[in-house]
């Protein structure tokens, strides 16, 4: 069942380069629209190159999706109080007071492993995501805060599928190009 906090795992042979081998955290879902962030597509841009004065945070900003790539978003674990954030899943929050985040980052009070930034987002209009799911483009699943923040991005797709078990565990080992197998 689709709902905020669920993850979408691309099926092994999804032909869209924006979403190949991707894991998306749904931050909002309704009959009219859905949106979330691709969790495992680091960009070549680092946060310290976007927010002046941020030190000790050279981790990549992630490509959240193909929509609005001129916008910056973030999710975090709630190990620190942040005004205006929204709980997405257990111990996973989206957004909040950006000025407060900048102050905390400048004071080095947010561990880099507890916050993730995204350029752009993934969005679907009315019925679009449901149609993609009915075409078997996405596998709906659950993930913990530890999965989302602690698993290296290059391993996330495979780890999530393995954790789902059954036929999904087998999908985790599919080669990107089966002709090379």
C-alpha cells in the first residue's frame, strides 16, 4: 500500500535512466499526487559548495529526482530538535526550518550521517505512480532509518531487496546488463 514513509524500489530492468536501480523515499502520497527523493544517487556537488561556511560536511548532495533540480531539500533523523519538520517514518523526518539547519551545520552540531540533502525531487501526478506500479516498475517496501542513513548509497538498492526476502532477494543479484552475464 502506498503511503508516506514507504520506499519505492525500481525493478531490476527499469529502462528510465533517472530511476535505474533507485530507491525512493515517499515523503507524501495522496490520490492527486506523490513525491519523494531518490536516496541512492549522489551528485557531483557537495553541500559545502552550496552553503557558504559549512565545514566538515563534504558529502555529496543527492539527486532527489528529475523535477525542480534548482531546489534543495533534506531529510534527517530526529537526533536534534528542528522546527517545522514532518515525520515521514519512524525516526525519519523531512524538511524543517532551513535557517535553523544552516545554523546547526555552521556550528557543526548536525552529524553528517544524520542528514541528507537533495537537489530536486521525484514527483507523480494523479494516477501516474499507481500506473507505474501496475506495470511492475516499482516494488513497494519498508525501510528503517538505519537503512536510509547508514547503508552506503551504492549498496542501498541491493540491501533493501535482500532484506525484503523471497523473490526480491533474487532480484538483488540481477546484473545491470544480463547480456554481460
